[in-house]
C-alpha cells in the first residue's frame, strides 16, 4: 500500500480543508515538521482512520476527531487515494461527531460512514462493508499495520528497555502466539483427561474384583491391583464352580422327576375318587331331569290340541282382517292427500309473497334507473352551462386578439411605408409611385411594432381561434348529450307508474331481500296453484268413496282388535311349536349324556382300582419334596457364585483392554504434553519457543542496520544468562561491544546509542511483522520523533540508514520538529500552528 493523496477537513487541530499530494514523494525520505502540538502525528491518524476506521495513538479516540476550530458549516472527513499491487483505490470516511443543526437550534449527531471506490469503479458503502473489503485487500489488521507502518513517538524506545515479560506480551499481541499457548493447554487437558480415565478404570476394576467369601490369597492380589493374577484366579475358580453347579443341577433334576412321577400317581388317584363321586351325583340329576322333560312334553301336546280346535274361527277372522286392511290403507292414503293439499296451500301463500316481492323489487329498480337518468341529465346540464360559459369567454378572447392583430398589422404596414419614404431624395423617383417630387413623404409612427411582435400576436390570435373552436365543438356535443339524457329521463318517469302497496312488505324489506325475477316467480306461482288444485280434487274423490264404507273410526278400531287377536293366536302357536322342538332336543341330549356319564363312571372305577396298587402316600411326597428343596438351594448358591465370577471376569477383561488402550494413548499424549509444557532439554514451553524464535529473527533484522549505524561497534543478542530459574521467557537484550570484546546490557547504552538501537529494533520488528503477514506490500513507514537525542554524526548515520531503507519504491516519513532534519531532508511537509487551528502550508 502506497498513499497518493490525502485530504482532511475539520480534523483534529486542522480547522478547514488541507491536502497532501504524496505522489511527489513516490520514492525516498520525506519530513513532516512543525511545532509541538501542531498536528504532525494527526496526519498519520487520518491515514490509519481512512484505512481501518481507527486512530493510532493510545489516548486518541474516534469521537474526538472533530476539530474544535472548525466552523459549523465544515464537515469532518478524510479522503485517501492509494495504490496497492499497481491498482488505484479511493476511500472516504466521516467519523461520528456532534454538530449544530443547520436549521433551528440545538445539536445533532453525524453518524459514522464510509465509501470505498475500487479500481473497476465499483463502490462499497457503509462502515462495516468498507472495513471488510479493505482488510481483504491489505491482508493485515489494524494492529499489524501500526507495527509495520508507524514507529510511534517513544513506543519503539520503550520496547528496547522493557522488561522481558512486558516484551513477551508485546510480541504475543503482535504475532498472535496465543494459538500456540492454546495448543499447549489442549495437550495438557488431553493428557490429564486420559490419566483421569486410567485412574477411573483402575478404581472400577478394583470395585469389580470385590467378591464375598474369598480366601486371603485372592484378597492380597486384589489389594495389590495385580489384575492379571486376579483374572487368572477367577477363570480357574469359575470353571470349578461351574462344574459343581452342573452336577447339582443334574441331581436336582433327577429328584424332581421322581417327585413329579409319584405326585402324578397320587393326584390321579385322588382325582379319580372325586370324579367317581361327581359322576354318581350327575347321573342321579340327569335321571330326574329326564322325567321332568317328559312331563313338559305331555303338557305342550294338550295345549296344541286346544289351539287346533279354534282353526276355523281364526280363518274367518283372517278374511275379515284382509278387508279391513284394505279400508285402512285407503284411510291412510286420504291422510296423505290432506297433507299434500295443506303443503300445496302453504307453498302457494309463500310463492304469492315472493311474486309480490319480485314486482316491488322490479318497481324499485325502475325507480333507481329513473333517478340515475335524472342525475345524468343534471350532470350534462351543468357541464353544458359550464362549456357555454367557456365558449363565450373564448369568443370574447378571439375577437379581442383578432382586433389587436389587425391594429398591429395596419401599424406595421404604415411603418413599412415610412421606412421607404425615409430614403426618398428630391429629383429621384419614388419606388412606389415613380414621382421625383416628394412634397409630403410618409413618416414612421413612434409606436409601430416590429415583425417579431406582429408574428407573436398572430400566434396568440390563432391560439384564441383554436380555443374558440374547441369550446364550440364541446358545447355542441354536450348539448346533444343533455337532450338525449332529458328524453331518456322523461321516458323512464312515464314507465315507472305508481308505487305498489302490499300488506306485510315494506320498501326496506324489498331492498334488503334476495333479488327475485318477476317472470320466473309468476310462472312458479302458476305451477304451484295447478298442483294445489289437483291435490284438492283427489282428496274430494277419496272422501266420497270412504263415505260408502261407513264411519272411519269404527273400521279402524275393528281392524286393530282383529289384528291383535290373530297376532296373539299365531304367537301362541309358534311358541308351543318352538317349545316342543326344544323339549325334544333336550330329551335327546339328556338321554345321550346320561349314557355317557354311566360309561365314564364305570371307567373311573376301573382306573381307581389299578392306581390303588401303587400305594403312594402323602408322607412319601413330603419327604421327597424336602430333599428337592435342599438340592435346589445348593444349586442356586453355586449358580450365584458362577454368575458372580462370570460377570466379574467379563467386566475386568473389558476394562483391562480399555485401560491398555488408554495407557497406550497416554504414552503418546503425555510425551507431547511434557514436550510442549517445558519438560524438555531447553526447559521452554511451545509458545516461549515460538516467541524466542521471533525475537531472534527481529534482532537479526535489527542488527543489519544497527551495526552500520554504530560504525560496526555494536550488535544486539538475546541474553542466554538465566537470572531467575522460575522464569522461562527470557527475552532480555544484550549488546556486544566490539571495542571491548564484551557483552553488556542494552540499558547501559547512552541516550543516542539507545535511540539507534531502539530505531533499528523497531525497523526489524516492522520487517518481521510484514514477512509473517504473508509478504504484504506496505510501502510507507512513519517514524515519530526521538531524533533530538542524537549528535550530528549519529543523526547523519540514522538519516543515511533510513534513506537506504526507503529506496525507490518505499516512502519513509519522519515526524519531527528537530531543525537539523529540515536542513538534511529536502522533501518535507510543513505544518503551521495558529490561534484558529493548524494548516499544511508547504510541500
């Protein structure tokens, strides 16, 4: 990055606009000079703010950039044009500040803003977008830019004499070595986590190896945490206990089979005895049930004979019921016809109302159309009267402009004759009449118009004529529209007639009701009336026919009585038939079941006699059951021990494998942790090693200039002497004095020598920061003050070194008020300090 042009307005001590053309200093060394407090460093503040939106000093803030000397009309801003990688950029920034309102009293806050113009003309607007784009273009952040481009007043000299710990903090913030400390911490965390897991696994294994009732040898192995021996012991013990458990299981199974066999015999004998008694009881019950069923069957047979004797009477009644049923159906049909007639009458009443509503709505619609025609006629009448008025005005204007034009034309022609008469001479013929005598030539009127005025008036007259024709045509058109609207309005008034009056229908109801079609509703009303008349005719015919049969109520009562009586007869007949069938089925089932129970009874007696020969008692079963219980308890105890050993073995083996893997991982991670945490041959942590490497590179770069500035006398080295064994970040500086051949502390240098050392150290730091940032191109460097402590020879050496450093493609600006520098450096920027604010007066 190389600046080309800088413009600042109302900035710090500068009251108005000030510009610096850096293109004049495209290569070499230049000076920024002026009195103390005039604003020399402010120029670098403006440059850094333009690039990063930040200022360089530790006590300056962005909110204090507004000049106290600036007038209310002046805006505070900075404009920077610069090149980067052979491409030109322009950035403009406005800081946040408070100023007086342009209108009214009080103050307002001007918000921070920025605009960046790229080489292709693209514009980026907004502070955040511009910051992001410039950081991408320059590839370094604000702190790195300060270290590379600005050796601030006093800061680089403090770096020379700072404590080792303070210098380490500076390098840590510049080179961002916190990442190496974080890596170091992560390695330690990983190692501690693995070690914690190993200890946890060991505790779990010790807990898993706890077994009840073990011998002292096993307890000794467990306490010594010899888990390999514990696993071997448990494997042998597991096999032994498993064999004993298997033998106990076989013994228990044999006794259980013997017990089950004897118990089955005993239970069968007991069961057969109970079943024999039950079967004897069931046989008696079935014999009694069979007698009862036979008695019921006889009773049903007698009842069916009684019903059969009534069969002829019931047949006659069924015939009469058929006649009554037909009459009843006709009565029901009459009721349906009466319902249809009533519904048709109600529907006719509703339809009459709908038809009247349609007629009323049609009249209201016609009334609306008549009112619309009236409004249309009034509208056209008003427009016609307005057009007629405009027509009269246009006619008056046309006549007035025509009269003026005719007067101006006459005056213009009279003027033309006067112009010709002006050139007449005695004895020379007149161009109009040919006479050579001119007794009374025409004069030129004093107020005669020229041709342009005449043409302008002619144009006004023509426009007035055009306006007159326009309003005349519009008036005729509106007159025709008015007459048409009036005819239409009168026709609709005649067609409207009187407002219909219907009971129960109001104007408001007709307006808010559903829209009906008059023709459709009238047709519907005719259809409904026809249906109602047909229903009435059918109803009268049915009534005449029923009168010939007698009274309807008596016929209905007779029909109901006969229906009930026949229904009861049929129901009783069906019930007796069903009961008879059910009894026959029950008799058959009972006989079959009785025979089956008698056969089962004989079979159980025979089986019982056979089982009594085995002679198994309940005492024998109790003794055998006690032996089984004892055997089961032994087997369960052995099974618990086997399961306990098996679970312990599985858990220990699994945890042993996991522990071995963790120990293997910890072997690698632990070595890395010890290496990074300082337990190594150099006794340095990872971050300290990186910082010392950077420090050596900085000293190496600084010595290139320091040896030359001191005439080969001095060279800086990192102190290898350890003054405090507890401190590992030894970044102390020693100088090798080749005059004495001894090393000594850098703090023993004189004031001028210290400045040279500090300047070279700062330049070396700038070079290393630039290289560590990826070889970025920052082609400008500012050195702020500090040259006052140098003698003439040292000053000449420092300037010569800076001139060599600048070269053709790098700009180095010295910010100083030392007069000797003004004499040695030709290219300079002079800042003047005044009561009304500073200004840049000389380039």
